[in-house]
C-alpha cells in the first residue's frame, strides 16, 4: 500500500532531551513537509523540502532541525531549544512541481515532554 | 496567502447534505481553494480543490462563486463518519505552504 508512515504514534520525553520523529513515504513524492498542531488550533509549517538534500524553514522552525538524505525519508528533530515541544506533529508529502500539488498527510506523532 | 473565514461549528442530520461555507474575499487570481478534513487525533485528509470552476469527486462537491470570494463544500449525504473539523485553505499554485485556520467543526447527528 502506498502512503506516509510516522512513528511512533505517541512519544514521551524528558525536558532537555532531543528527540527525532520519523516520516517515511513510498509515494515517490519529491516534496515533504513537517507541521505542528496545538490543541484546538490549525497546522503550522515547521520545515519543508522540495528535493533531496535541500530544505527550507517554515513559519516556526526555531528549535527544530531536519535532514533529507533520501527521497522517501524526512526526519524531524525536536531539540532542547524548542521552548514548548509538546504538540501533535504531522508529516506530509506531495509530488512537487505541479500547479495542483496536493499534500497528503501521515497519521501524526503526539509528542509529550515531561 | 489569502485568509479564509469559516463558521466555528455546524450540525447536520445524518443522510442530509452538509453545506460548509468559506469566505476568502482577498483571494488572488492564481490561488486555489483546497478543502481538508481532520478527524480527531488523525492526520488531515484531502477532500477536493478548485480554481474557479465547480468541482466534484467521490467525496464531495466544491462550489466557487463567480467572483471567487467565497465557496461551499457540499457533502451530499452526510454520515456519522463525516464528523470532523473541515479546513478551507487558499494557496498559491506550486508553493508548498498550506495555511490552516481554525476550521469548521461539523457534527453529524443521527
């Protein structure tokens, strides 16, 4: 089955620890995105990548880092510099380069920092 | 990117059509209207999108006014599984960013 997988579904970490969230897609999509969602709010863009080995900051990149070494993978690291890391994190992908470039989302990872 | 305005919540009876409105009065000529929905604690699901013509797929219909300042998402026969938050988004073609607002919480009732 083609799709986007995020693991784990729930993640708990102690304050001050870095944590890496996984995102994998087998849709052969060029573009991948990371969003953050807080309770009762819409999604906000953290980072995005239009092609392998290239990525750009979104609206709330501070305290986060990413890498794009492979087309199918776009891991997000939440660093200790992120002041309020507890949130629902969503990864998305799209084919890229098209005028109707629809983004498809994974199931999300809920991160709780204790 | 253009801003959208949606009602905070709506109710719909099961089996009836659900009509979800969206205002986007500052939309530009190259901005598309996208609709996603999000069921609690899941990732958003793509529904439909359009530029200026009305669109229909297996999930819904999208009606865009002639001046493109507003649109309506129609779920023709709502079921309990359609209960979700529905997001109306306008975005420039090719750009990567989707700007999600607060959305409309649709409650489908038996």
